[in-house]
């Protein structure tokens, strides 16, 4: 008897061959003519049905076969007479591996809210919704590594414990072995980190970018794909304290090269999901359609989930300067009618509502925004030679060669830039924002010794999974979400 995953069994031609099915019971239904057991093993969104004849299974065994229990079913693979499946298993023998008391098992066959399922994140992968999400997450992760490997990139493991703050934001998780109540102190009363494990103050990484640049300046093209941490006290549907980041860095790339790579990369990995996760995406699309029915008409999406993914894959991305985007927004109906929640003006950091208007209403295509005001962007971005001007010749402030990729329904999904390779300009900018050059002397060495044009971007992996699955809360696309006041499991 061969044990095959259910996904493979469902694609096998039935010839009454002996098979073994192993998995968890989704439902059990008893009738006068048979006992029907729906089993799922996580390999596919679809269950396989095992059918036992009346009296074939003892009453004692039947009592143990409940939703959530784990079974091994030996039987014959036959053509199914029921609708919805091509094959089923005619039961010969059942072994109960593990029981699930129906009075206590929380995943009974009924609809559960996403909020409730977050409270039992250790069990929610057994639901159709979350098993589909996690299979898609796997496929996207595989597609990421495949894309970069196929395009000549090297996978670089950047540190998780670091002494640098790549973004200069300061919202970091401290790593220390010092006594939290009575730490050693210096003569002036400050914590003496020289006695800490690393001999200095350290934290969990917020980005692998700076170290990634070091790799790119030796290997040409590298990418990182690992966990990052932000101690931002933000309880929103878009923020996590622990998430995964994809950060490619490329020597000899300028802004145009960076945009071309970002567009090709994101199209390729989404196309991979469309090609390899059709059943899971179809299930999530139907789930989304049911959700949409409960929304007000003006809040309903114009596109189904698959249409939204095709929208990205099949369209050329619009390339647009920030200054021109501000003009479009200022002349838009929402701005003129006061319908934007946040005011539009040159120099603002665009909000999601502005980004979505450009993508969904104005261009009806994904958009890459470039050349942002220098004041709202990070210190390492390459400075433009001339200040921004609009079509009317109005002159604004200095800009940098930044780029953000904007998607429907989500706004910004990728952020990147050409990096400043000029040492003097970089040091001056660091001093402007209060970063001590001595603190990252090693980073500046790449500008002192053989500097070169280079560029890169960052993509929050959960943002990508959120977009591809159509989920509304980022806590539902990672197995065990870490958020303020929540570190269960």
C-alpha cells in the first residue's frame, strides 16, 4: 500500500488500486447507505472522500472519527459517483492516529471570524483559508529565490543582530544580556554597554540594506530575504513588528535599471503564483466575493482577485515623477471636493489614498513614482543635480532618485532608490539628519575605496502575500503575527 499526498491521489486515474490516505477529518456524514468522511492533509485545498459501507466500521471507531481527528485510511481508489470530485476511496480499514473532542476542538465545520482565528493561530492552518494562504506564501518565496538565482544574483545573509539603524528611525528592539533592573553604569550614570555581550549597544535589524550594499560592491548583484523587526507601536492592518524583507542591491545600476528590475521581478513572482496556485487562488477569490457582498457599493472592489493580479502582470507600469503626481492629485476631483483625508501639497509623504487614486482611478495601471523630495527620504538616496520643476516651470525643493512601486488596493508595495555613491554628499546628508559618520565607518568605506553607481529596493514579503491572496489584514498572511502586546505561540 502506497501513501501519496491527497493532491496526487486526486490526479490519479482510478483503477481500484490499493491506496492509503492520511490526514485530518474535515467532516463526517452518516446515511443509511454509507459513511462519508472528508479528509484533508494540507497538500491541496481539496478534500478526498473516503466511503465506508454500513456496519463496516464499529460504533467505537465511528465515535472517534470527528472533525479534527487524524486518520490513516486504507482502501481502493475508485471513480466517484458524487459531484465535485473525480475519485474517492472505498474504505478497507481505518486507523485513528489522534482524536479531537468535538466539545473542545475549536474548528468545528462552521464559519469562524478572522479575529477568532488569530487567537488560535496554532490551529488556523487547518482551515481552508489559511492553508491556502500558507501554500501561496510558500510558492511566492520559492519564486523569489528562483527569480534572483535565474538572473545571476547571489543570496547574501545579512545580520539579524546589528549595531546600525539603516533607516535612522530609532524604532528598534534592543538586544542585551545586561541585568534589566540593575545594569552596570558609567561614571556619568548611563548604561555601560561595554560590559554587554557584544561590548556595545545592539538591536534586531530593521533592514539588511546597508550590509547588502557591501555585498553588491564586491559580488555585483545580491539579494537578502530574511526577518526584520520594527518596534513601532502601531496596531494597524498594515504593520507587523516582525516581518520578512526582500532586498536586492545591484552594482552599476542606476534609477532606470532599478525600476526595470522591480517591475520584471514583481510580475514574474505574481505570474508564478497564478500558474502554480490556481486552486488556492480560486478559493480565495470566491471567499473575497462573499465578503464584498457585505460591503457598501462604493467600498466594493472593481476587480476580482484574479483580475487584480492580471492587472499587474499584463500592464506596463507607468513611470511618473513625484512632482507630476502632485499636479495630478491637486487637479483631481477628490482634491477639489475635499474628499481626500490628507491634504495634497508638494513635499508631503503621499498617503495610501493618494497612491491608490493614481493607480486605480487616474492611470488604471500600476505606477512607479520617482524623484521624491529629499527631505522625506532616507539619507542614503542619491541626490538629483537640479531641484524639481513642474510643467508650468515652478521650481520646488531638492529631490532624490527614489522610486516607489504602487499597486491597486494596497498602495506602495516596493520602495527603493539609486544610492548616493559620492562620499562628500553622503556625509553631508548624514550630518543633516543627525547620523554620526563614525557610527557606520564601514559603510562609508565603500565610497572611499572604489565607489561605483549602485541601486536597490526593498519589498516587504507580507505586503506581497497580502496583495496576492486578497486578504485585508497583514496579520493573516504570516503564520504567527507579532504585534504590540501580542507574542503568543
